[in-house]
C-alpha cells in the first residue's frame, strides 16, 4: 500500500503537461555519466533516483487507473515475483496506467508500469506474472542503464552543458547522479510518453534475455512457466488498431520472441503444472472500475 501511495505522490509531483522524448532521458544519463570518472557504474541509490524521476514523468502524462483494488492486486503479484528475482531488495513499485495503449515497461531501480489496455487482454494471473517478470528481468539485468551508458559513449562532448557538468563534477562520488536527476527533473518533467507509451526499443538480445529470465522468475514464484508464452501468443494474434502500436514498436515481434523462447522452454517444462489462476485474475480485472 505504501508503494501505491508513493506512485500516487510521484504522479502528483509531476507536471501534467510534461513534454519530452526519450532522448532527453538519455541526455540526463550522458551528463551524469560524464561527470563520473571513467564512466563508472551507477550505485544502487543513483539507479533508484534516476528511475524515480523517470517514473514521475510517466505518471505526470498518463493517469493511474482509478481502481485501488486493481493497483493492489498488480502490486501484490509484482512484489511476489520480485522477491524471487536477483534483486529483491529494490523498492519495487508496480502501477497500472489508465490507457488502451498496449504496453508494459520498467524503469531503472524497480518501477514497473503496465497499461490497462494490455492487462485486460490477458487471460490469467500467470500471463500477468509472465509480463511483469519480463520487466523485472530488465531491471535485474540493468538493461535500461546499459542502454543509457551505451548512448553516452557517443556524442558526449556535444551534448553536455558546461554548467551541469561542472556542478556534477564538484559533487563527484555518491550523490552525483541523484543530484543530477533532481536538477533535471525540476527543470523539465520527465515524460517518456510519445503518442502513448512509445519508448526507444532496447536491443533485441536484451529483450530475449528478459524473456528467458522472466520465465525463470515466474516459475520460481510458483506460476505456470508458459504464462509469458500465452501473453505473447495473444500479441501475435491481436489485430487491434493504433492501441497496439506501442508494444510492437518497443519490443521485437511476438512471433520472433516466441521462436527464441521455444529454445529455452524445455528447461522449465517440468514445472508446467503450476497454477495459472484464471479465476482470481478475472475476478479482479473484470471488476475493475
């Protein structure tokens, strides 16, 4: 409940008219990474600070779903999964955005967002677990941070503002990223939404790795390992309009992901009898207001 309130507070603090694209988020990473000698890895506190600012931007541009029971349910499932991941100590938060756009995404540090449009097209808790576990896997493997670091190696000299760089260098060490994130977020609200959840896609290898690790996390948590497969099969068959565009622009095609998973699934085949929990899922999601 505390994390739901935290997400609500992030929403309240963010500008409702935030306007920017993912490139600006990468700029933040570039500026702060340059300020840290040798492109050092982020500390966990710095990663969390960056993720919280980015989440505030998302929630400032798209409202949370108003059904508190639905939010609690998704948080319970997500946090249970996170306990079975490689980073159970992160301040995990799971939120449902009220939009027909079909997508789910994760921020550095443990904030995971799923759209109500995707949620209501799933058919069981095991499918929800598969989707959330995929996003948890991105955070566990620090895929978003790696993407920022990779971009930061390109055109740093041209993009770094002297004032911010100097300020960050003066604070070199523990709090540099957190301070940079706060400065940036107060000046321009972090809005990673573009035409409804359009994010710059991660590398395909990262997506395939998150699929496999997500299956492992969901299986460890006691769910049918084929939950993610069910969600991907739904996406592969879905013939919706513009509301489907986002997930297909931010992830590899569902058939490609299914093809890669087929190579991995025999390793968890013996757990295929674990529950799917269709009834509990449909009771909560079907009654969401």
